[in-house]
């Protein structure tokens, strides 16, 4: 009896040991694997609320709606990294009003992003639009680092911003490197980036990724970059950037070992998932229309972690996504001020004016911009583009909102002394917007999709014909000034904007032209002032140009 009891006890003890070993093994196995979810926004451009300020109508966009998606993901997985790829503090009337009219309160975007617990933000080119004082104030208000490994204090080896940050999530060391498109000096007024220089992102990635992998012992390396895809991956054809190496996502993925994941921006595209050379790339659409999500699965290999699987997608912001109450409440004081400013009546229009087809025929709504630029700058000729083809000025009262919707950028007025040759060169460059003529097709059907609409400049003060059947470089005909053929050596005062003067859009023909006038006010403000003084907007176009086959 005693022997039987002893055997039973031994069997029971062995069973307990085996069971404990099984559960210990299972627990150990579970501990060796972890899922990290990385969420990314980009090109928010001051969009907090789900509203189009120019039409004052609801729209599926904004950080308040994105916040709902972020909080939803955090309920699924506590191991979340949240990053932004730049162009954050500029772009809506709300952002403009805060940065230019009342900059005393905290930056509204930083306030909202702090509440959401962002881990890092790459610096975008539009962060510089309002100058370094505004930029540094917003940066100081962020509870997360602004990253840019390729922005240096001029003439030094010191980066102006933190180049990277390392976060430890569930025992995994996650390195986040920030990169900025190098085109800031091309697009910005020099005082807005004084003391800074922008190095090539590819070279800086080659420098800093080994630091993250080596000295910082990062198990995962993520790049948050304010750049996008620079080539057609099917053909290898390069997409024309406005400046050298404006976008370098593919080059970095191909040439920089040790990168796991790239969150892109700058190009305003929705790229759900793309794999290049084993590197996963993703990009949320602009204005908070999407949230990018990447899931990284890791397992412990000795003392380090190894990525064994990953995937990415973008989550759309649609009617089903309700704006987050916390973010709405934080932003409401800013929204109230903005709406009051936008709703102020400043003039009158006897007709409805639209910019819908302003790229294909002369229109009174674009002529308003030209008129203001010429009058304020005492210019002979003006060049302007259609920045918002949906711009509309209704018949009757004209408000600040109408003008803000017409001129959506923070450009300032610059007047140059140029020659007739430079005017012609600028118009020929602009005419590249149209592909070679095909019989039976309207100009709207011949747009080159690789050239942004905002790079198609139209002139006032001269008359001309754009013949789209002619070869590029020979399309501008019958170019006249004051009723006579424009002499190519004729000196003229040309009104344009700072973006063009700096070479933005490839308008290099202005390089070296003497500046005879420079306004400190944005062109939008000049138009608002003009309408407020004159009250009535001219409603008939000058018909100084046309497109012919």
C-alpha cells in the first residue's frame, strides 16, 4: 500500500513539474515576441477641425478626426509609437490667424499633438513660413522633439534640431530619425531660415542610421521624413522635383542599410504600403485625411530583437469617424477667433466670380490678384497662378473668407527689374504645363500631371497667345507691351511672389534680377486691404491672353 501511494505521489509531482514547465515555456515564448504599432500623420497643415474654412462646410479631414482613430488603435495595442512627418503649423486660416494675428497663446497644433502624446515630428519646409521666431515658439511648446538630422547651424557640424530620438517600447529600442526636404532655401525668404543650412538627406541618413544601430543599440529604425517617393517604381522614371533631391525616399531605402520603416510626407499622396529593398514605406494623405499605420512584429534573438514580420496600410478619415471631443475642446477658442475674422465683410462684387477655368482663359478673379500686385508694386507686368481652382467670390458681399480662399499661401510680393526676354522665358516655362497638342482635345485634357497647377503662371500687363501645338520653348506668340511687340531688351518692373523669386517651380530665369520692391505683408493681406479700400471688385476680365491649338 505504501509503495502504491509513493508511486502515485511521484507521478503527481512529475505532472506538476511538467505542467509548470509547459506554462513557463509558453510564458517565455510569449515574452520573446512583441507587436509594435507605429502611427503616422503628415502634412496636417494646421487642420484640426473637420471643416473647409474657405467654403465653411464640413469636410473629412483634421486632427480631431484622426485623434479618434489614434485612440481606437491604442485600445487594441498599448505598444504604440506616434509620429508626424512635418508641414504642421501652417496651411489653414486658423494656423494663419494664430501665427500672424494672435501668436500669444500656445500653438494650437502643438496643443493638440501634446494631448495625443506624439513621440516625434520631422520638420517640414512650411514650418518656416512665418519665420524663426514663430517656429521656435511652437517648437518650445511641443512636449515631443522636432527632428531634422540634415538641418545644421550654418558653418558648423551641429544639427539645429535633435537628429533622432530613441524610445523603449515593451523592451524594444525604437530609433526615430528625422529628415527635411532640402528645398527650404529655394522656397523661403532668407530671413525665415537665417543661420541654417540644409544638407543632403541621403548623406545624413548614411551618417545617422549606423549611429542608431550601433551606439544607440536600436532594434528598430524608423525614418520620419518630410520627403516622398521620387520615381515611378514601375519604369524608374524620375518625377521632376522643384529642387535637386527634393524627394529621396526611394534612394534612402535602396542605399541606406539598417532602415526598417519610412514614414513619408511632403508630396500630399496616400501611399498605403510600398516595399523597396526590404524597407517598408507608407504615407498618410495630407490635411489629416488618412492615418498611416505600420505593425512591426519582433522576436527576441539572444539579447537583441529581430523583426520577423511587418505590414502597413492607411486608414481613411470618413463620415463614420467622429471628431474627438478632447481635441475639439482644445481647438475651439482658436476656431472661434478664426471664424470671426473670416466672416468680416470687406467689399462687394456685382457678379459671381470663379477660378474653375482660370488656367484656360482670362478671368476677373485672377485679374484681381494681378491688379493688386501691379498697383501695390507699381509694376508694369504681373505674374500670378491659380492656387485654388475652387475659389469663388459670390455675387454681393465679399468677406475675408472669399479672399483667403483665392490666395491660400503665405507668399509675399516682390517686384523685380527684368527684361522682355525674362518675361518671355517665364511664360515659355509656364507653358510646359500643357502636353503636346492632340486634335480634338481641349486644353484641360492636355495638362501634364507631373506639373503642379500652382506652377502655371499667367501674366498681366502684356498681351500674348499660348499656342499649345507649338514645341515647348516656342509656344508664346504675339507677345506685346503697350500695344507693341515686346522688345527682348526692354526693362520692365515685374510683380511676382517670393516663392518665384527664389526659383520655386523652376523659374530660374529670375535669378540675379534686381529687387526694386519687397513687401513684408502677405499678398493675401494686400488683396484684403485693396478690396476694403476700393469696395467694388472689377468683374470683367482684361482678356489679355488666350490659349489656341
